[in-house]
């Protein structure tokens, strides 16, 4: 049993895959946060533009 545990701890197969998976998850999470913030900023600009156009047209 002890030999199996030591062998398991020294085995590095799949370590690179795990690292790549973690990197992918972090990048995806960052992308979601950036696009969410970008969406908020675009909505603010659109609302500002609509208010400006409505005010300029006399509505």
C-alpha cells in the first residue's frame, strides 16, 4: 500500500493537462468578466446617446 501511494504521488502523467485545464478556466472566467463590464459600458453609452438625440429632437 505504501509503495502504491508513493508511486501515485510521483506519477506526473496528466499534470500538464490539469495545468492547461486550470489555465483555460481562469482565462474563460476573465473573459466573462471583461465582456460583462464591456456590456455595461456599451449600454451606458447607448442610453446616453438616446437621451441626447431625444433632447435634440425636442421630445
